[in-house]
């Protein structure tokens, strides 16, 4: 089974579960969010930062894609150090993505 070949599989599992949990929370909270949310903080202040609410799903989606790519790297490489790095980085990216979504929800949510 390919899952047995994955080093530090608990990190990958935690990263996937955190991203999926974030998506589920956004589905539940969707009615409490305004039609436009600030997502692009690197752009100038104003309407250029705003996007439709459904764009918030991009953040955990990218986290899932990065975790899947790191999982592929973990399976395909033999170097133990690289396997550790990609496993931990997947979890860190998932935590940062979830934190970003939570901060946006707390910033603009109507609770």
C-alpha cells in the first residue's frame, strides 16, 4: 500500500484534515460573510483588495494542492531529510492557511 511508504504520514494527515475542516467551517459561516471580502492584502488599500466571498475557498484549496505535491515528493524521494522537510512544511502551510481564513472571517464576519 502506498500510504505505508509515506514518512511522517501523520503530518500529512493533519494538514489535509485541517484544510478540509477549514473548508467546512467556511461553508457553515458563509451566510455571515459580506458579498465582498478582503483577500489580497498585497494590493493597494481599497476595492483592489476585495474579492467575492467564494474566493475564500482558494486559500484552503491551495493548501490542499501544496500538501498533495509535498506528499508526492515524500513518496518519490529517498532522502530522509527532504521527507521530513516536506511533511513539516505541509503542516505549517495548512496552519497558516487556516489562520488566514480565520482572521478574515473574524475581520468581516457578522456575528
